[in-house]
C-alpha cells in the first residue's frame, strides 16, 4: 500500500488515503478518490455511501428474490433500481403473463423487492 492525497469529490476536502501499489496512474487516482469519498465524513459523502449501500443491497435482493425463476423481471429491476432510489420512479410493478407479480419500490429508508404468486416473498433494506 502507498499513501496518497486525494480530494473528496463531494466537499473538496483533501484527505490522505492508502492505495495498493503498482496500479496504473488512472486507476490509482480513481481508487484514491473513491477512498477519499468513502472515508470523508461530510454530509454529501454520507449520502453517497448510503446510496451505495442501499443499491448494493437492492441488487442482492433482486437476485435472491427473482433471478432463478424470473430472470426478465430481475433484469428490468436491476436497470430501474437507481431510478427508484432517486425517487424518479416510486414503484415499478411487473405483472407476468403467468400471473405472478413482482414489485420494486422505494421505502422510507431503502428499496424493497417482492414477488407474489400465492406466497409473497419480500426483502427490504
Ligand atoms: Zn467530503
């Protein structure tokens, strides 16, 4: 690891961060900025961290609830999850020809993924 300084992209604060040795300069800069953002305690950085966490959990929930039996719904929800997080789409419902219903929606703190046929399966953040 080596020590670098990088600017938090949200608040501009200069932070000292550790990055792995031997990276390409571009990758190194990217890693340093990502690390600066991840460790900065500004409010804008915090919001970005929350978004990252919620989206990666939503990604996992979409895969867990839908991928094996409803791959088309999984693909659509993966594409839509950022829009749902940002509130541009509040809720997305897919009604399958087979009668199942998949739903992706914004909740107070995160995103919920559900699939309902006769028994509802729901995971939310
Ligand atoms: Zn910051």
